[in-house]
C-alpha cells in the first residue's frame, strides 16, 4: 500500500536556548518527525544548549540563518525568505513574538502555507523590558489575524491574548507535554549534584530553576529564603539558570545583604535537568507575572519533587493538591508556603513526591497539536499522561 506523502512542516524561532518554549519545540519536532511529517527547524542564530539534542533527532533538519545581531535585518530577512521559498512548507509553525511576526509578514509570499503561531506567556509586564520588546508585542497583536491558528499553552494565556484582541476563532489551548521517560527520579544524579553543591544528606534543599529575568522574581525568592534560613538551620537553597551578568550581580548583592552566604548556591545553567530536580526536596516557582504553563513545575513533579508556586499562569492548576500556591510578589507568603511544604514532607516522606508524579500521568485531553497539518492524537481513555500531542505522542503534561 502506498505511503501517504509527508507533510512539510517548518518551525521558526530565534535560537535553541534552554528555555521552556525551546524545549517544547525540540520535543515536538522529534515526535512529529517519527510520523507523517518532514520536519525542518529554522533558527536565526547558531548554537544554543538544545542544538545538540535536536541534531541527534532522526529525521529533523536544522537550518541556521546566521543572524549577526539585532541590527542585521535586511540581509537576514532576505535569507529567511529564500530559505522558506526553498523549503516550501505546508505548515510554518513559529514560536514567540519576533518569529510570529516574521511568519505573518511572510505569509503573502508563501502561497499555500498555513501559519501557526505559538504563544507562551500570560499577563506580561512590558514595563520591565526595553522599547523593542514592547514594540514587538504591539506588532504581534496587530498581525494576529494573519495567523491561521494560534496555540497558547495555558488557559491563563488564552484569556490574556483574548483580552488583547487576538481572534477567538483561531486561538486554542494545548498545554505543554512533559517527557516522563526523561524526567523521572534520578537517585545517582541527586547524590552527585548535592555533593558538588556541598549539601548534606540530612539537609533540605529548596531550588528555584529559572532564567535570570525580572518575570521570575528572584528577589522575592531570596527574601523568602532569608526568612526560612533564620528559622531552620537544616535548609539550603539553590538557584539554577543563566542570564545577564549585570542582573546576576544585582541578585548576588541582594543575597549577600540578606545574609544567605553559603546557605545559597548559584548553580548557573545545567544540562542534566532530571538530576537537578532530583537533587531538590522542594521546587519553587516565584514568578511575578508572565507565566503560561511553566515547564519547570511539571518537570519537577515528574521527578517526584513537590512544588511551591506563585499563582501565575496555570501553575495552580498544574500542582493541584500536591503543591502549595501563594500570591506573587509576597516574600512572607512564599516563606509560609515553603515552610508548610517542608512540614508536609517531614510528615508524608516520599509519598508526597510520588503523588506529584502520579498527577503528571493523569489522562486529560485528546486533540491535535498541529490541526492545520492534519496531525491527530487518537489516544483513548487508557492513554497515560495529559494527552497533548506536544511531543508528537501522548505524554504527560
């Protein structure tokens, strides 16, 4: 029997950084390449922590446009258009603001191509970012009607974009998928990283896994940590993630002023994230705004680590009764949530983490990840995981 023709699917994004959107794109590309899709990932810039992972994926092609900086515009746009015309994608799936804008602008020059946008955030506070980011946000809003489909990764995100005037008939929600084969308890990794961070076996380690960005609100986490550090001598803290050196210096100065000293580890970016989560006793999300579906929460839960989260995006929906939810921007409330979680762990032991992982495996939804391309998930009630097809298969979310 003749095999059906493969759908030409092209992803577009800036760089293969270690962010949540980028991880989701790589996972989706890997999964769809195993189905009836010819997958090409086009990036503006070379490199990035996820590039090696993508390059190992069978059937996924990576094309880099070699952008030389923010102001490399006309030559870059010419290379992008030549590349898209050569690839002739049936579906162009862009991720985040600048890529969404470029996909919409290129649509008239790509006859027959369906444009799918990926939007990831919710209530962003654009006052915390530079003028270019604010302009991109406004331009993306104006161009939204050009997209054939807009995929938000959270209910909070959908509400946010609808309030901004995005077309309701083209906006759907597909929560992030978590690869529970990759994100699972790693006892050896836990021992290795805790030894490297000089965390004792009897100490409780609370971690914030987040890039150094204002939306992640590290200052609130540090102030909450300082309160707990005064109460319990057995508690240590770690911040995992990279970011601008100047902002990191500001945060380190604040941590020193708060007296955290050796109680806090600045771990930077890490490659083996299952080991990172497994090293923690509690994972914290302290974000002040902007979250949609925070991957770090689902990933930590899949590694049997209970979470304390601020009430941003869909974080409360993700943790359910396995975690604690506190208001954003309130160090005292965050300290109270962390304090309560430590007590719950002392009482319940490993059972609480096991419940968190079990929650990530709960069947939830059945739908298509790329409806315009004809991708369908046909899992029934027996499928495990929150069936999002984000990985091109049923995986937990």
